C-alpha cells in the first residue's frame, strides 16, 4: 500500500466514527395511488438502498420559501454524510429517513429528499445534499 492509500484509510476510519445518526435510504418503485373512498394518496412501494450510520447536518442559511400551486412551503437544506464504502446506488430523488440520532432526537422521523451527490477522489465520505420540507400553507397572495 502507498502512503496516500494508508492515510486515506486512516482518515476514513476517523470519519466513520463521527457518524452519530442512523438513516434508511429508499427509492420509490411505484408512485402512490389515490384511495377514492378517503381521497388520500396511499404510499407506493419502495426499495431500501442503504440502512446504517450517517451524520445529518444543516448546511447553513435560512429555509427557502417555494410556491407549489396555491401552497407556499419552506425548504431547508441539509447535508447527509454517509460512509465511503458499502453505500452504493445512492442517487437524486431518493428519500433519506432519519431512524436514530445520538445528539438530536428531533431529527428522528425526518424525511429528506436527495438533491445532489458530491463525488471527489479526496472525499473521505459520501456527501448527499438534501432538502427537508418544513411545511407551509396557503399562499397569502
């Protein structure tokens, strides 16, 4: 092994030890269907891509207000750090659900949508840029 490979292995080991949250990443197989008796969308099926350690962090800045039809919602941006090895097929549009958090129990149950994945030879971890829907209501306009 080269010195660079040894250093990368050591740094990845330290980084993995800092992953204090647990997440499940899923990809939808099918969209939900409308239940005509209740008027509610029933969940479709999904495939689990990854379940394990992660680190969920806000990426800074205020949540952005977005309009969807007559609804105005607030979207916060978060970074989800994943281990560099054993996490494959993670992609844009997948859902990350926080299943456990050592330091912030308010994260548990939050569902984030992957907006981008950062790739870099020098990254010691896999980094997913995600959006978190904070909700909203009818627009004032």
